[in-house]
């Protein structure tokens, strides 16, 4: 293996400058095996000298006491030491030194121990082999085609995948599911006759300590195995999965496991056979157990064929209603993968009650790095503050796994919007340590990506990004109500777009008020799925946090929020403010062009500028549609007399 080098692709947070400090030092690596070899190659690539013995500036060694993936870092008498709990820990410790740069080689450093909070820090790709006529190749992908497949086949050159693996390892990620959870006909074959492609991708990830997982179709025994059923309790079906899985491990011994979306949005699942989701998940867990694999079984199960006239069906309730009765019935290597909110990656949702309540089940919390509902990588929307809030809520951070839908494609900047790289980086870092401060993560990312730039750029990036999620929230759907987007592609405003569709009803606005009554007293009863004190807090009109008010309550436009503003005035104020904040962002970025810092390459500057134009156009469209909609419904004028079209 050699360090992947790409010429036409942006280096993201690992430009050559990030290795400068190591490049002028002597390093000794006291460990063997493939990951230690990766570290040696990294040092050599950086131009650093590798010594076997003799004086060294940096010593990388192993020390079991640091535990799985962990490491200790210290500096004494002019020598920086990294002690990895295992070879992966050594690699993570090495990248810690990269992050520190020169500071890693200055002064004395008392021993610091680092251990990941999450055992599995995982990205799910929603990549297909084929190009879907509507979705494109990557479902909800905003960064071009797949980095794995092109023209219906595995890409012959996987250098880019190796470069991706390297970026991921540098922020602590250790697992990747390579294909879409909606497993279509072609992609189903990755499990069997196209397994060689999975093996090749796994080989590209392996040098960076990343295991490959595969999304599989629950009906595989039928579509691939020629059986007449996929019933999880059927002996032939179980044998088929056991044998197929054995084959997978014979080909890829460190294979991670399966990801399954079952009985969801048209995917097949155990319901067809009158079985439970525990039956389905456990069947796969049984097949994987002999090899140490896991199944990530998704809890995203709801009725997408609702009748909007029926006010008792509440999509928010669905995951809990389906899964809570199964708590304690999943095998140890069956991990229930739950979206962070009860809905679907909206810019603001409460934490899913499934995460808070299923104490007897191993859980993975799922986030969306790809910005499906947060600006589709055309808008600056730094998501670390949102994730940090989610992870800081009750015991969410105690989930064993943190998973996110990747935002990467074959785009020159990896993520479409160059600044969206920060979301990918931040996801890895928060999965490692959920207590990290989002602003500090942004500094790390900035220092690496822009080669430790001066204050002007750092300040500009903070001013543009720290609050960008809240800015996005301000100019889009108000007070937690969600889903006022154009159905299908989910970009831009469409207040009633979903209101009368089978996918669920989300705001119930009329001339008097707006919001969804999810109380126990008069609504769908969703608040009752929460443990105390949250079930009471959300139930109470007075105590429910403003930002979630319309998620839990239907209120008159004149209802006074905790902030002191009325709901209708809040809608106007936030929408004017949100669009203005985007205009400011755009000015800040514009000014950067004149500062002559030389740290933002001209192409990056131009791409971001172009996207900020679109963000401003879209934010103004949101502002005007939302304000006009609610003004027309309510007839209440803006207290400040601003123009509402
Ligand atoms: C969202 C998204 C779909 C995706 C689904 C999922 O609904 O729009 O494209 O398949 O989530 O998470 O399975």
C-alpha cells in the first residue's frame, strides 16, 4: 500500500501542509502489522525520517492499557510519545499529532488519555450502482456520483476510496456501509455474485482501520436464492442466510455486517410473514454471530400510505409503537439503528423517544451528514451544534454506535459545498467525543484544511458557520413544525406540499392557528412516549421549549411564547432575520477575497461565493413564502410593518 495521492480532488482536511511538523521530525514506530505500516508510510510520505533506534522526536508504541482504539499522548524531555491501545489506537494517536501540528513538539505535555465514546463510528452511503432516473446515483446525494461505482461497475481505480478512508480515519471513523438502504435489484447482488466488488472496496478501506458493511435486501432469499419465502423463522431461509454469510466472511474476513431497512417505504420485511422485527433482526444476527458481525436494523418504520383525513395516525409515534414492545428481545449483535428524531432528519426535532426508552436493546443513533433537509449542500449549514445538542440530551451519548448518512460523492470538493466538509469532519469527531465543543471542532477543521490560517479567516468562518444551523432554522419551517419543503426533492419551500399527501400531515395551519397536537390530553398522545420529566414538559403548553412548540402543540397565532413574542410575530421576525443573516454571510465571504490572506484557494472561494448567491436567493424565497402564507392565513400584519408580498 502507498499513501493515496489525487491531483484533481481537493485534499479536504489532509493537505500536505497538515503533515509539515511530522515531515521535519524523526519518528520511530514500535509496532507491527498493517496499521502500523500505514503509519510508517504516512511518516515517510510527509518527508519525515523513520528511525528504528536512536534519538527520535516522536515515538509511537503500543500499550494495552489504553484499550480498544484508545491512545495516550504525552511529551517529556523533547520526545512526544503516542501509546496506542491497539494498532487502530496507534493510527488515531498519529492523527492526533497531525492535528496538533508544531504544538505536538513543543514544551512538555502531561499524559492525556483518549478513548472513543462510541464503539462504532460509522458512515452509511446511500450509493447505488445504477443511476436512478429521479434520485440520481446517490440517494439524497448532493456531491455528484458514487466514489465506488461508475457506469454500472466498480470503479477500476479505487485511489479515491483510499484517500477517503484516510480522511475518515483522521477524524476517527471506523465503519462504512457502502450502499443504499433502499436495496434495488442490481445492488442486491453485492451480497452474492458481486461480492468481489465489496471485497475490493473493503481492501481500500482496510489500511485505515475501517470495516465495510453492506445494506442487504430482506427478500434476498427470494430474489437471490430462488426460495419461495423470506420468512425469518423458515428453516431454509435461515440456512440460506447462514451459508451466504459464511461465504461473505470467507471472502472478507473482517466484514462488519449488514444494514437493513425493512417494512419501510416499500422495502420488504418480516411483516409480510406475520413476524416481528426482532424475528427478522435476530435471524441475521444469528447468521453473523459466528464471525463477530453485527446487523444494524433500522427503526425507520412508519406508514407512508396514510390518509390525511385520518387525524389519529401520527408518524412521530411509529418507531416507538413498533419497537418499544420488542425491547429486550434483540440479540446482542442486533443493533437497532434509530434516527435521532421521531420524524426524518428535520432541522429541528425532539430526540426520538425510542432512544430514551429502549434500555434493553443495543442502539445506534443515526444522523444525516448529507443535508437532505438542511440545504442540500448548497447552503452553509454547520450541523455540529445540532448534533451536539442531540448527543447532550439525557443519555443519548451512551448509545454504542453513532451512524450518519454520508455527504460524499465524486465531486471535486468531496461534499459539493466545500464548507460542508466540516460536517463530515465534525461527525467523526463527535462520534469519538460527543462532549467536544462544535466551535473547537471548527477550529481543528479550519487549521487542518486551511493550513493554520490567520485570524481573519478563522473569524470569518466562525461568523459564517457557528450559527448557520440556527440561521437555516430561522428562514425555514418555524418552531419545530418541519416538512414545509417541496415534496420529492425536498429543496426549497412548499408550505402545503405534504399536507394532503399519504406521507403524513405536518402543520395543520388554518386561519386561527398552526401546529400538531401531539398531547395526551387532546392530541395523538405522542408526548406519552417520553419518560419523565419530558412527557410532562412536552405535554405542557407553558413548559414546552419554544423551538419545539409546533411539533407538540396546535396553538393560535396570538399565543405568546416563552420568548415573549407571539407565534405569528416570531414567524415574521425569524424569517426576516434568517434571510438577513445569509446576506451577511455572503458579504463576509466576499470581503475575504480582498484580505490577501492567500489561504483560501481561488477555486474554493469562487465555488462558495456562487453557492452563497443561491443560498441567499433560496432564503429569500423561504422568507417570502412562509411570511406570505401565514399572513394570508392569519390576517395579522407584521408589527414592524415590513413588506410581506
Ligand atoms: C428519507 C429519505 C429517503 C430515505 C429514507 C431512509 O425518507 O427521503 O430517501 O430512503 O429517509 O432513511 O430510509
